[in-house]
C-alpha cells in the first residue's frame, strides 16, 4: 500500500485537504515566555508542553527532549523549587538540545535543568528508578507525516510497517514512563503523527494494563478535535498547527 492510499483509507475524502496542508509550513510562533530570546516552534507543540501539570517542587522528566522547544516551555513554567531532566538518547540530537537550552535560558533557570542520554524504555525495567519523577512529558518518536510528505527520500522509503513498528516503540516508552512516574504525578503523551495506531493505540494499552492505577486527565485546551482518549490538532482545520496528538494522565 502506498503512503497516500494508507492515509486515504484513514481520512477518506478529507485526506486531499489534509495532505495539502501538510505541504505548507507549520504555524510557528516565537515562544518567548521567560526566555532570553524567542524560540520559533509550532503552537501545537507549545500546547502539548503546557498540558503537563507541573509540581510546585520536585523533579520533572522531558523523556525525548530534542530539539528542546518543549523543554523551554516546561522550564519557563517551573517554580524555583522544581528541577527538569531533559533526556535525549541520540548524542547528535542531545548536542542540539544543549545548545538550545544554553542559548535561551537564563543562568539561574539553566541551573535547574540537566541533560541526560539514557534509554527511557530500558530505565522502565529498573525497579530502582520507579516512582522517581513528579511529572513526565513523553513526546515520542513517531511517523511525523509532515516531514515524510515533504521529503522525497522519506516518502520513497515509507511502508505501512512504519506506523506499526513505531507504535511498538511508543508503547515501550509510554509504559516505562508510567513506571517512572510518582503516584499522583502527571504524564503527557504526545506525538506529531496522524495515525490512530500511534496515538490512541498506545494509550489504550496503557489504560488497559494499569486500569486500577491510572486516570485519564484530558487536556484543557480546546484546539483540535477530540479522540477517544486525547486531542488531535490537524493543520487543515487548525490554521496550520500540528499535527499534534496529546493525551494526559494522572497516576493514582
């Protein structure tokens, strides 16, 4: 099945309009709250980061932090008693993350932020790390169809196995993040994918596996459209914002 046939099957007659919107530049804004200088990012990404309920004091994890835009949003909202751990497995992307933090955060705020490079999925398998973080943002690796459709190389390499494989990886990350989260803590799962298999799919598995220990806590923002478990912002009806899927939970 081709890329277009796959998404035509998902979105029907809407796909032509949605496809056209994905070929246009994202609706970016210069986010500047509490920063030394503005950082240009999709407004949907700002909403995803703002959805996380931050503690008044404690340790927050940005589990897949590069290139750093959402980390800046989180840090700008933190109190002086809160610490942020920005994690990025890729060393190359981690260097870009550090550069973003260094250029945009004040010296005082930068001291509240640490960068690490561990494998989040593997850390979830260590019981000594469970219940470590007061809040977690997981902006998971995903199909990123806006990138695929704008890159001839990526488009030629796309197969229907891509969303399926990524969904498995996302589940490993999401289930690990839940174990790393303290009781009462907030967890936000976000992707820039269109496919339900990568969005509500992993969330459904999480809610089923930990049904007695988790509560769905839907995002407060009104942008986008409601899905079974979260909200999906799509550029064809959101003035170019997205794609961005956001689901939020509280650990009981």
